């Protein structure tokens, strides 16, 4: 129904009719978080492998950004690697994405099994003072990140070591009210 609001200092002739407002998540951006426990052994194996593969053979030959010396980006075929630790990571990541999709959409499990999951997967090695530019992933319905090792804080830089996410909706930051 509708309610009425009396303006301060006014009488009932100055009543403002206030409609009932239904608030809903029309432009909500789902954000899921999954943690792998225990992860220490897998993370050690992944770190060793990624450091060993930090070479031109595995480097992304066509980066979409101007590469920094402090950042190494691999080719986009990580989940095709045969190493057991990579396949363990693949299972965890894709399971987390599927779980997120099931809990944030109207898809039923049997409908989801009819879809073909496509992915482009890679790793970054970020050295001291390295960073990655703000970017998006065109035509990607979902994006996922796995951190093998947390970033460390540089002295006097409390925001260092952060993984920062921006609202993916173009123009969503136009108003601050």
C-alpha cells in the first residue's frame, strides 16, 4: 500500500504520498569466495612449477598490456598442463565456478551439465613493486583468481600486496549517492 509522510512544519494539506518501494538486486554483481584447505602442499608445488617455467617458451606472446619487468604472464593454456598440481588446481577452480553459478543463477544442475565450460587460464609471477593494470575479460561470464602466495606489504605502502576488484559494469561509478 501507500503511506503518507508529513513535511516538517506543515499540516495535513501538505501530505506527501510515499509509494511502497520494492528494492531488488537488479544490477547486482555476484562475488564468490572459496578457500582450499589444506592448500600449503599444493601451493608449494605450484610455486615451484611456475618459477621453473618462467621462460620465453611459456610466456604469453601477445599480452594485452605493456608488460612490466616485475610481472611475468604465462600463456593462456595453464589448465592444459599435465602436472598433477595443475590438474588439482583445475578441479578446485572449476568446481568453485560451477558451485558459484549454481547458487547465483536459476540454472539447475542438469542444465549446467549441458553447457561446455571454456576457459583461458594462466599464471602471473609478480615481483617486488610489480602490478597489473585495471582490465576486464571480454565475453567472460565468470572470472576466477587463485593466489598461490599472498602478496607482502612494502614499507610505507599499506595497499601493496592487494588483489583489487573493480565493478565490471561500465559507468557504474558515475554517481556516488
